[in-house]
């Protein structure tokens, strides 16, 4: 996934555990710097790419 494409957009994340999260993407982190997955930041939470099943853009 190209998580940087979702910055400043409102999205609905569907996580692999079935949880749904809606919010504005504030930032993303490159997994190379973190020694792991890329992460997307919504509000004050970050979600690793491996936990994301689907991303749907609600508004830009």
C-alpha cells in the first residue's frame, strides 16, 4: 500500500481483526526507519500496514 497517498484525507480503515476506524490521516511513517511495517496515523493512534485489511477514502 502507498500509505502516503492517504495523508490529509478522511478514510475508513478495516483492520484484519474486523475493527473499523474512521478519521483523517494526519501522517504516515516509513517502516524502514522503524524496522518494521509502514504505519498510518489517525488522530493519536498509528496503525501498522500489516494490521490493515482495506482503506476506503471517504473524502479528500
